């Protein structure tokens, strides 16, 4: 008795909390296929992504595709043993796999339908297709036959890749992708320092020409706001939250809550609906982030030291002035 063979079937459904475009991108990377063929898989009709697989191989495909976000299932491939060639230990094969309900499954694309001579999904004549497959198997290793007319429901030809990218790419000026807590602090520190430097020429220009200086200052403020939104949205994506939650930063009290959560709550360790996790933090990012956190502490310590000394200086100056006022030479 031959070993059971399996197929991976997909009918366009997504894993929970996965976005459609993210799943399509993941499948395109896995199959190394173009976007048009991937789009055709989401027609709603069952499509056999891979056929004639051993159970261990089918489980590997199942895990990889589910991780990519596609709600696939493993089914026994009943069409693998079908053939129109009689053998000593074979019966003549039927045109297509059938079940008791009177339905059949297309041996090419896996589409299930009422028993008919032609597949409603890919358009093949079932009997001719099976005869051709048997003929090709009998004549192997003959020259390959002419390519069939491509079907919009044909599955990608490339094998599934090794895995999804372990880490997502880092891009500052975008609302796509993910960044963690430390990188969020580090990038915010760089952004703040950079725009503080840009404020200086804008303020100088304002002292010369209020109109020109005002325009420069407005441009700097708008640019800082745009970059802040982009960084914040990426941080929210790391938490598997919608980027629209950044609008809470404009609401009093709520902005404090969301800001604290963005700094404290860790992101998803695995891929989520916004893509793979960000890469590990570099040393420079860690230095910037923790330096930024320590900045208020450092400023507070310096202020605690400097303010009493300044008050002592003011009091000494006032006493000296009072003493001078009491001297006759000073009064004359």
C-alpha cells in the first residue's frame, strides 16, 4: 500500500488579526511570485497551492503558510493516484475524485464542484487532462510538452522559501513597519536634537525679518510633527495596535496615557499584522535612548546644585550693595 499523499488547500481566508496586503506580500516573498498570481489566489474558490506532498512536507508547508497569514488546510490528495493507463495492479481511473454527494474535485487546481466534464475554475477538460498526464508519465523522460494556457487560478510555481524575513527593514520616514521601545526613544532623541538645531537659524531669521523667520519656523515645526507621527505609528505597529491611535496624542490626559504605554509596553516578539519584528538594537541606539531617559535626571541634579549657589550669590550681592550704600563715600 502506497504512502498517503497530501495537498495544501487555500480559499482566500486569513489568519486572525492579519491584514490582507501583509498576507499578500508574505505569500509573494514565500513563493517568489509576482503580485498578479498572488492576487488570483484570493478569489474565494478553493485552490490547491501544493499537491502530491508527503505528510512531513505538507506539515512544513502548512506551518510556513499559516505563519505568513494564510488560513490553509491539509487534505489528502485523492487525485495523485488517478491515471488512464491500466497496469497489472491498477483499475482504470475515474475522470476525477468524487464523493458520495455527487461532487468532484478538479485534479489540476483542486476546485470542488458538481460532477462535470469541465472544471469551472481553471477550464480544463478533466478526461483530456488526466489522459495527457498519464501520457507524459508514460513517455518520461521525453521532451516537455508545450506549456498550457495560463489560468488566473494557477498556483505559484516557485517552492516556498526557507522562511519569512526574521526582521523587518528599518525606515524612519514612513508609517509602515515596526520599531521597539528603545529604538523609539533613540530616534526621538535624534529628531529632537536635530530640530532644536534647525530652530536656531529660524529664530535668527525672525529677528531680521519676521515674515521669513516665521515661514522657516513653521516649516521646521511641521517637519518635526510629521517625523514624530511616523515614528509614533511605527511604535504602535510594534504593539500590534492601529496607527490611528496616535491621534490620542492630541487629546489631553489621553496623550499622557498613550505616551506612557508606548514607552513601557513591549512589542510583539513574532511577526504580527504589520510585519516581522524590528532588528536588535544597536549600541548607538541604546546610548541615545538611555541618555535621553537620563537627561531629565541630569538636568534636575544640575539645577539642584546651581539654584542654591545662584541664590547665595544673589544674597551676597545684595548684602554687599547694602554695605556700600551705608558708607559715606558711596552716598556722596
